[in-house]
């Protein structure tokens, strides 16, 4: 496994545990369609929460959440809509969150979590 994939895997594991510890119910991890994936789909009360996890060991490439570009938001929105349709949940409230994780140099210890609720709105295809 490449180093960046390993960092991403560790980050997703930490994010899922972080959300569970805060009362979220994890519904799906790495929900995939041909067009991409959503890292974590969780439930908070009645609300479905689609979570993009970004993990960094250094800030050479900027803060983790900056990697959730408009194109990535469109991709996540499209996959989220498919998930809601497939599970007959179109009337269920939902939101899009980003969990940014900063890892120590040993790659396993988080030095900072940033949970950004309502990080972006649904972005429709033009």
C-alpha cells in the first residue's frame, strides 16, 4: 500500500472513531460508485451526514480541508444523491461535513482534529 493510501486509511479509521465517540452511528465506510467514493456516511439523530476525511502529515500541500475542491464537492454531492435514492431516503435531512486530521510524524497519532459541519452545500451538476 502506498504511503498516501496508508495515511488516508489511518485518517478514515480515526475519523470514524471520532464520530462514534460523539454519538454518530456509522452507516457506511468507503461507499463507492464508479464516479468515486464517500469516506463515511453517518447518522446524527435523524440527519444523514456525508463525511469527507482529509488527512495530512505535513502542511506542504496546504491544510487538509483545502483539498475538498468544488469538483470534489460536486462528486460527493452526486454520490450522496445516489445513496439517498438507493436507500429511499430522499426526504431525510442531510449535510456535508469535512473532518481534517493532522497526524504526527509516526503516522498513527493525531495531533489535531477539525470537524467542519456543513462544510458545503449540495452542488448540482451544470
